[in-house]
């Protein structure tokens, strides 16, 4: 089963300095039929104006992964961490027993665009932790590059405390990619840019998403080129 969520059908919030689209129930948006997908609890597609951001606020018992799509994000937290992230970097925070953090657009000239995702951890009561890792955007072409995972994948990959892997990929125009999803697993698909055809008959556009269950063989193709994210979930 492939359940498509179109970009324009997501809940949108506009606070002037912050424009967000929520893929799951979050903040003022509540839908009892759209609370989670496996351990995936939040995907917010955020636009943050120059020199704006979120002040110090708390989190608990959640794995939080941030992918910056454009601009520069500065993170600070109560553990003493301070880091800047842009496209080509991944930010992972284990909230665990409790942590405070802030996130700001450090640019005075350009807006910040990012995806922030929350996942329920595989176990509760973890010690809070934070890390940033890097990937080479050129390696996304024609490949599924793991950027956050619980498994011992090769390369510098953010470690997430849940049985899952986040992949980024790019398909050139006319190129076909394939992914074998183990039986009993779920997949969440999100198109960052371009158009993507999934298993020949499902067409996704920019910022569309799909939730896949009961499917093991996945194929991806694009007419004009696509950049997308695939999350392999329990």
C-alpha cells in the first residue's frame, strides 16, 4: 500500500518569521488519524526568516533529526553544545531524560529552510546527547546514502536510537533506482526537489510524501531529476 500525502494537503502555519508545513499532528494541528507512522512522530518543513529562530525550550524522550536544505542553522543546548549546520550536514539530538536547546537562522541576508523530524526512541530514559555529521552531496547521485541510522553502516553517519535508517538520494532525469525493503518494514518517502515516479504508477512532486506498507520492492525514476529522502522504519 502506498498512501500519498500531497504537499498542499499538509497543515500549514504562518507566523511571519516562521512558515511551517506539518506532515503529522503537531502544535495547533491535531488529527487523531495522523499521529505517527511507526516510530516517526513529526516531520516539519520549516522556513525561518533572517536572524530569527526558536529560543531555549525543552524536549524529552524523543530522537530529533534536522536536515538543513538551505541556509545556516545554529544550535545551542543545555549540554554545552554549539554548532552550525548547512546542506551537507545532519544534526541529531537525543532528548532522553531532558534537554533544552535553541535553534536560529544565523544569516542576516537569507532565509533558512529545513526539515525537522522526531522519532520515538527504542528505549526510554536515555542520557541526552547531540552530534553533527557530514555527507558529500555529490555522493547522492544514483545512490541511497545513509545519513542517520541505528545500524553499523559504513561512513560517518549520525547514530539514532531506533531501529531505522534515513537515506538521501538523487535520481537523474531518466535514471531508475531500486530499493529492497525487508518484509514487515515500512518506508516513508519525501521528495525534496523535482518529480519522482514510484513503482511505475505513483507520481510525486516537490514536497509530496508517501507512506509505504506491505511493499518490498521499490523502484524510483524521474523525468526531470529528483532529490528525495527515504526512511526505512520498523
